[in-house]
């Protein structure tokens, strides 16, 4: 199974690497680009020399699609995942071209999550950090379990995208996270139900790895909303399919998760719309602090890589303690750099 895992990464990365410049040139030819003069508040283009196209979700989606169809049987679960991600892609590309309403994007996030959950993909249980498991499979708790799965998918689709303000930042930590989910699945490869998770994790990892060279500084294409929302969608679904490893993904995306929490608190405190973007994320603060864009991207990668290795050796309770520790480290780090900017 480990061979198929690495082959799925290689095939997906190759397809993504081949398609990305084609999509980039197509968007440029149609003037579907983000002009730095009109988007100064976004850190992507604060130093851009020329307009940069979005639309990164297209090569990412098709590389995952091709790899999945090669290795996985087209059962109802895979079909629902591909349909929901196709909806996410269509809306994302629409936003990449036209900048649609955040409320409309949220509604389509909900619909994508509903498609997945309606197929039978849900959270049957979660590990109790204090021992044992919390079982949601009883008839009285199935509604709560489905609502939890819907919320989790929507949450991941949004907070993952919020950590995409720097060139190369998102595809790097997304591919790392997907690889570790696949590696964790390989531990239980004797369980055939884990095989689709391993292959899909490899496809997701490869798709963002193949996209990364074109998105790293100086970028020639951005993930756009299509690439960002697909990242959160697939990571959320993988964490559910792999045996409700929500704590694992929570740890892998520890910094984006905690950053999103503080951003939401700040927006609530300042009576600002929750879905309206701003320049108060951690990567914005690091830019003001004097870090370069490549430094910030690599910083996010190294954090994900370190937390990924930890996830291989920790139980649920230990993951909770590490996440709490990361939470307080984040607060201390933010306080330190805020005094100097």
C-alpha cells in the first residue's frame, strides 16, 4: 500500500504541475487577474509587479480527480466527495473571476458539506482526550454527529483559506498535512477501509505539491478561493474518513486554527462582519515585523512538519495538551511581535 501511496502523490503532482501553467496562461489571456492597484489590502500583491491570476483550484481539482479515478472504485462515497468538491471548485472559480458575495460562498460551503454527509460520511465517534471514545452511532445522537461533521467541513474550508496570504504558504502546509494523514492511515493499512483514505491523501498532497513551484515567491498564480476552499474541504473529509481523526487535523493545522480563533474574536469585539477579510492575520503581523515572504511560508511549513511528526507518536490526550501549549505559545508570540510593530 505504501507504494500506491507514493505513486498517487507522484501522479497527482505531475498532473498538477503540467496543468498549472496552462490554467495560468488561460486566465491571463482572458484578463482574469488580480490587479495590485485594486487589491492593496491583500498581502498577496502588496509587492507584485504585474497582475497575477487566481484559479489555482482548477489544476488542483483535476489532479485529484485523475488520481482518484485511477486508484479508487467509484462508490457512493467517492462520487459524493467528487461532486461536492466540484461544486466547491465551480463556486471558487466564479469567485476567482468575479469576486462573489462571502454569504453566497458560505451557503455553497454548507451545500458541499451536506452532499458529503448525505452519502453516509460522518463522524461515528471521536476519541475522548480523557480516555475511551465518545460514540455518536446511537439513534439519539446521529443528528448531532451529522451536524458536527457539517460544521467541521465548513470550518476547515474557511480557516484554511485564511492562512493563504503569503506566496507558497497554503500549498506547503496543506500537502504536509495530507501526507501525515496518509502516513497515519498506512499504520492501519491492514484495514481495507483505510486504503481509499491513503490514496486520497496522496492525491491531495500531490496536487498541492505540483502547484507549489508556481505559487512560491515570486508567484505566477494564486490558489484563489477555489484552491483555498478545496484545501479545507479535502483535509476535513480526510480527517473524518480516517477514523474521525479530528484531533490530528486540529494539531496539523494548529497555527491556522488558533489564528482563525483570534481573528473571529477580534471581529466580534470590533463589530466587524465575520466573513469580511482583513489584514490582521498572523502572516500580516509577521510581514510588519520584517519577515520576508519566503521566510513566513517556510515558517508555516516547518510548524506543520513538526506538529505532523508529533501526531505520529501522541495519543488524543497528549495531542490536546500540545494544542493547549501551542495556544499559549501563539499568544506569547503575538504579544512579542506586536510590541515591535
